[in-house]
C-alpha cells in the first residue's frame, strides 16, 4: 500500500504536526516529516481526530433495505468521519441469533467503508419474554459484546437481571432503551407545556428515569455493566451521576439532536422532529451538554435512524420515529460543545472515538494518534460553514432535522486502516 503524508494537521486540536501513514499503520508523528513517493495532503489549520466510533446506528439490513443498507449506511458513516459503527438489532429478521449477526458483520466487511460491529438482541424477537442466544452471538465470527432491544425497552426486571448476569461471564454489556411502556402508551412527544398546548399525547421524563434507576440498581446488585442509550432528560443525568458516585458500572450516551433541538420544534407538526426518545425542553438540553462536558454522560452516539420519505412525509401521528445523524453528528457537536467552550477537540475525541470503542470492546479503534497505531483517522475543516442539504447525503434516507440549517465543520478525509474512504470531502 502507498504512503500518505498529512502535513500540518492539529492533532486533537493541539499543535500542528505531520503524520506519516505507511500501509495500515501510523508510521511517524512529528515535525517536518518527509517520505519518498508519499501522497501528500496539505492539512494546515485542520483538526486530526482518531476515526469516530458510533455505538448506536441503525443500518436496517436485513429487511428494510428501502430505508438503508449496510453499504449506504457505512458510506454515510465514512462521510461523517466514522471508521466503525455498532449496528442495532431491530432488523427483519431480528439480530437475535449467531446467523443474523454474522450476516451483518460480513456485509460490513464487504462494504469496506467502515467496520460494522453488530449488536445482538437481548430477547428473542425483541419481545421481552425470553433471552436470545447471547452466548452463541458472542462466540460467533461477529464476536458480539453489546446487546440491546433498542426500539423497545427490556421492561421485565427479571429478564433484565438475567441478561446482566449472562453477559457478565464474557465481559459484555446490556444497552438499555429506557422507556417504561405503560407510561408512554400513545405518546407522541415530550410531556410538558407544548404537548398540552398541541393536544398531543405526552411522554413523561419519568418513563425514562424510572427504568434507568431500576437498571443501575440491578447492575450494582449483579456486579455487571449497563449502558444507557440516548439519555434525554435532566433527571436521567442526576440518576446516572448518583450511580457513578456509588461506583456502579454504568455508561451513558447522548445523541447530537438531544444536544441541540427542543420540543418547541414540534409546533411545526413536521414529522422530521418526531424521534424516540422525544425532543425535550431547553432545560434538558443544557443539562445534557453539561453532563457530557463533565463526563457524567460518556459518549455521543448518533441513533442514526433512516426512514423512507413515505414514513415521514405524512401526518404526525402516523409518522415513524427517528432521524438520520451520521453525516451531521460531528458538526452538531462542534456547534453545541466546542464553540460553546464546553469541550475542546481532545474532549470530542474522547467522547466520539476513545470511549465508545472502549465501551464496545473494539481494540483497533479509538486508539491514540501515534506511531505504531492503526491508521483510523479523520480530518476536519473546522472553519467551514455550510447549509445542510440532504440531497447530498450518502445515506439512502433523507429524514434529517437540519435541512436548511447552517452547521459548522466538514469532514475532508477519512482513513480506514490507512485507506482513504473519503478524500477531499468526496467518498473514495
């Protein structure tokens, strides 16, 4: 493989350095590097980050290829600076067996745009009644370590306890979609002033918070790991902060859209803002930002949820829940966390690469930008400003809440093991 020399990039936002890639590996990091025959990338002023890792992506294949495929989803991921994504289990058929997770894993290998690590279902068919083949999925070629019924909550406390006990045997983690189903029957948006004024069924914060409180106590009792998906309320932040203060092994994620958007947008009745969990209040948004900054929330995860236009271009009550997010995540984090002074770029690297790789057990991602490490890297032009146009997305779906909105930053290059998947802002 050819050599690539990146000149003058600010590694993790710090001092400008040169990075020499030789084959699949970072060969050297330093000043005034040179290499005969190397492809030179002039990156003065740009920020170099380790390749991003998304712990929460919906790739839809198998079964909903009209929304997304592993190929189109990984192309979207590469465009957003990601070198690895974790694919959620709510496919058709559900990824609750070794056979299905291996299929998704192999499709990821074939795509070549980023590594795909399948997430296995906790229960058979996501029905919450019987544990799925957790051990078999872990022992499969896909080596599954993260399990989730995302899209549905494991609401049965006994099933959740058993899952936590089971994954403890091989160092796995259960990722919980925290939603008490009885408290959210018919819910259409966040329960509050706006839902009352619009006459839409409300989704109370306590429906999320009560499940998180139960599950951190179960994790403490069992001595296992639990991860909270798409945490969205100020109350949830306080519960996770308390759990961590007790030494409970809990991690949590926040989505980009919950760092920026509020339930006031639902007044438009534009179904692009319909998401699970729902957009919350400004108070919640600010609490989530502070929690991500102080480490109470460990990571940013996109919850990339593609839908075809007919599932969104309809009346609010009939619309599907979810937003695409892989191609805009880094820009939203730059706007909400970096430009507000809450995080520096090293902090972004921790929350969007190092920590998600660590939680998910991906040894070759989320690695330091130093000699001898895998060349999984992304270059970001942080000075760029542009209006989001979903017509240019690599994703098969276009259900973005940011259409027409100006966002900062643009991924110019992504490298997967030394091979460019994005070059000069264009998919390779």
